[in-house]
C-alpha cells in the first residue's frame, strides 16, 4: 500500500540514510577512522546507534501521526501536510548536500533535525491532549 503516511516515512528514512551515509563518507578534520575512538571517545558504532535512534524516533512519530488521524483528523491533516513539506525539503537538500561546504551541511543537518523533532513533539502533544480531552468530556465512543 502506498499511502501518504508510507511515502512520508520512506522519505524521512531516505533523508536520514542520506545524511548518515554522506557523513560517514566525508571524514572531518580531527576524526579517527571508522571503529576507532576520536578525541571525544566517540566511535563509528556510536554514530550508528545515533542513526538508529533517529530512525526509531521518526518511526514513532509516524505511528503517533496515525493515532492522531483517529483522534482528531483535522489536526492530523495539518501535521501531515507540515511533515510532508518538511520531508520534501529534506529530500531536496539531501540531493545537493555534497555540493555545499561543511559549515552549511552542519547547519542544515541541525536545522532539519530540530524541525523534525519539534514537529514530532507537537504531534505527540496533540495526541496526548486529544486523548485527555476525550477523558475530560466523558466521551465513551471508541477511537476509530
């Protein structure tokens, strides 16, 4: 099934893979080869764990978007449009990322991570608020 939810998740995953893959291909000054500790003690496996955590967070965000669709469809539509737009921009950035300097890469990577985290936090809050409102209003109708 190729739903907008699946396309967005796929786009987000591709974005994270692109960032991770490019980051691993272009060693920065002062970094050690893969698997060896850097001055800060970070290893390549720690970078892999970070990528896995980001992927898990993105997947959880998509699951919460699905829950929000059942709780408050209007809010879901707004957040889904914002998420889709963000993923489209991220995909476009991923295509040109290797053509920009390292400072721009670091800035844009951080910006996209922030925007994704902020949006997902808002989705999580909307789910919590929507469920709490159902309890407060005494709605006994099941979530669809």
